């Protein structure tokens, strides 16, 4: 479990091997998405650090919605 005070500082993903953060988590997420293989093949997942450093610029394009319920 990622501590709540640092949860939004990076992207996180978990699979059977455990928890991944940052670029490795972004790579893991792309392996699960349709079309993600293309991004993996081109190495585009490596842009995550740049996106993370500039998240305030991207945030204005993402609506502030309530968290979906956990199933």
C-alpha cells in the first residue's frame, strides 16, 4: 500500500509481482491497454518523468471528479 501523503506524487500500478511506481508503473499500465503495445514498442512510455514534472499543466484538462467507488 502506498502511503496516502505520497500517493499523488507518482503513478502506481500493481500486478501479481507487486507494486510498481513511475515509469515502470506506466509501462505496466500500457501492457493492459488496447493499443498500449504500440506505445511500448516506440518507447513512448519513457515520457512519464516529463509528464510527471509538468502535471500542473496537464491538470487543467482533467476534470476534478469524485473518486469512483471501490468494488
